[in-house]
C-alpha cells in the first residue's frame, strides 16, 4: 500500500460518470477530489455537476433531492437550486437567497462520458477534454464503431500520472503485455496541456521480426492527466479512452472504454451477429490488456527519482516535466494546496 506522493488534486478534465448513469430527472451521487458531489439532469436535458450539500442547512442533495423541471429541489425544506448552483426558490419566502451558491463544475459530455473541469484555483478550462473520434481528424465517428465496452475499477491506490507514464515506457510492453518485440516511439510532443504520443507496436509474430517491418501502431492524445484517447492502425480497428479520477488522498477510480470498428464487407453483412460477437471478444481482449497495467499501477509505489536506464531518460524526463504543470504547486507536490485552499 503506497499513498502517491503526487498531489491528488491536479487541474484538468476528469471523468466522474457515464452519461447513461444520469437519465433525465435523475440525481447521481459520487465522491471525487475529496468532495461529495452530485450529477443531475434537468427535464430539458441539461446536466449539472455540483457539490452535494444544500447551502441552507446542509442536506445531502443526492439523498432525496428531486429534479423539478429545470431545478433541483432539496428534500429537507424544499429550497430549489438551478444549474448554476444558485438558489431560485425558498417556498416559504417571497424571494430566494441570492447570496449563497453551491459550487458547480464546468462539465462536458463526450464519447458517452461525463467530464468535469477540476481546478483548485477555479480558473476557467484552458484546454479541451479529448474526443476519441474528432481529435484524430480522420472523419471517424461513433457510427462506425460498435457500442462502447467498459471497465470500471473503483478505489484503487493509484495516481492518474502512472497511466500517462505508460506513454513513454517502451520496456513494459514486452513484460506486461507480452508483445513479441519492444515498441518504438515515433512521436513525443509534450509542449502543451494536451500532449501526443505515437508508437509502432505489434502483438503478432515472434521476437525475430524487426521493428522496421511492423505496420501497426497506436496514436495517443493525452488531455491533461485525467483522460487519454487512443487510435490504433494496422490492426483490428479500435479506439480507447482511459480516464483516472482521484477520489481522495489515496485512491482513484479507473474507467477504460473500448470501441471496435464495424467491419465493412460481405461476410459481416451476412452474419451481423457473428461480427458483433467477434468485436465483443476483441474488445474484451483490449480490456484484458489494460487490466494487466492496472494490476501493476494499483500496487505500485511512485519512484522519484527513478532508477532509469539511459534509453528511458529522455521520455520519462519529458513526461514528468509536462505533468508538473497540472499540480497546485507546479512541482507535483501537495503541500501548497492546503495553504491555498480550504
Ligand atoms: S437543507 Fe436544503 S432546504 Fe434546508
Ligand atoms: Fe501498458
């Protein structure tokens, strides 16, 4: 058991739910970044994520709060709160309390996920949450893929940065994922909050092949520390989203999503059930591979400074320097966040 030394309150976009967990009129309860939170969907479809406690006398709005049209009504004394967290009605007074506000979070729904912007300094979002289709600018969309397959693991003792470090860690593929040869990175772009990593990789053949002969790979886009999307090429068409969200000072929730491309061609058209079953099977295989990483991450102790091989130096230095920008003190630490935030 190893509590991460990196701050568990980084800035950025983080997944807190899936869209289908918050139907119209529903109130969904969750805890992230040490805060009790709720997500609720108004009759008109608008989704709000806010802190869970009513500003009146502190009822938890996730336990009995009800959606009434476009507002959320507290179960305790019937005060109503809108999607900006503002009180709009005290049922036994002429006017609402205009001063008090429940903290709300910038929220986007994308790729069936609910992402919130978390920032201890309450700055507006300054980069976008990645989109597993649009951001690859290749004309792809969900219509070309089977429905998303999911993995959800809660309360693991791991930090979002561990997952991103996979993007420079060429050596682990052979040992964790049993690839026949070590992959080669072809792009490491850590210039901005959204970073890019491409690598050539194969899961087929034996260790006699040369990396120059491999015609398959993965492109990854990391939207901060919380969300990474990938696109494969030269193998069964798949897209993935990994999303790691801190729950408290020691643990994170892990969500992983896979889309498998719908096959073109006659045999798939003749036997759509078989094609769908094969896609489901392949999706499970991708999830199984990700689970192999999770098994390491969930028991890992963050090593700083690590004992790097010389070939690992450049990549790990680049990604760890990039990661620092998301931490409250700009270094990865969490001491400062206590001073600047109550
Ligand atoms: S505690 Fe919510 S209305 Fe009183
Ligand atoms: Fe991995």
